[in-house]
């Protein structure tokens, strides 16, 4: 393995469960996940610091880790949308064309509610393309489609608990999960949720 490959694996892009981005940074955001135990049972929400970085190349998407097919599809949709719309958020066309995007995606067994990091991956991609930092005071969850819609996810109450235990009191979630909010119990008094339907709403909220 070359030194370039090693540095890519270690230093470029990473996701750490139970971690929160320490400050507003370019290409880093607080995602949310529902964890499973050894028996595959959903039991705990948590945060995850998702990050991305550009490396000189020809505009391709690369994965670090061993994501499953659903996660690859989610990241690919986010990448295609980011390349098509990044200029709307201040990105330079040459930056998009002349750099490869490296994204770390976890093992699909990491979470038990299916892919739900589409909005988070899109935000870090647009952030690194545009050079705009991301609001570190919030966390988010949600899938996206090719038309820029934010799609419902599973485990919203657990994710609200995960945000709360990590000191985050504001999250973005799909409007299709509005009915799940009430199942979070007394957490609703400590974690505010803004429900969104389009990725434009998400990007305008998280990018500085």
C-alpha cells in the first residue's frame, strides 16, 4: 500500500460514532444514527461526525471503508446532486471538475434503520466544493432523491435522544417524519426539530 493510499485512509475523510464536530468547519457535519447491538436490535441513538475532502483528480467519487449497496447509492445520489448544484452555493466550476471527492461510509451493520445520511453527505460535499463552513450547533438526518427531495428515515425518536446526550438541542429531519416526533417523550422539551422537505432548505440552514 502506497504512502498516498495510507494517508487517504487515515487522514482524509472519516466518520466517528458518538462524536460531535468541535467547531464550525469546512466539510464536517454532525449526523445522526440509530445503533444496533450484536443481535441486530435497535437500541440507541447517537451522533456521528461526517466529513469529506477534495483531492486533485478528475471529478470522481471515492469511498473509504466498505459501504453496502444502499449506502453507495445514497452517496452517489448526493454526489451527482452536489456536482450539479454546487455553483449555486459559491463553488467554482474548475474546483468541481479538477478534484475527486473522498467520502467515508461505514459498514451497513453500523446502523439498523437503513440509509439516512444523504442530507449530511450532500452538505459536506457542497461545503468542500464551495469552501463554506457548516453550522456545528445542529445535527441532521434524512435521505435525498435525485430531484432534491428530503425523504423519511427511521428511528427519529432514538436520534433525538442521541442528539440530546451529545449536547445538541436542534436537529433537521424530513417532513415525512413529523408524526414520529411525539414518540420521543420528554426529549421534545430539550431538542427542537425543524422538519424540511427540500435539500435547498437544509443547505441554506447549515452553510455559513
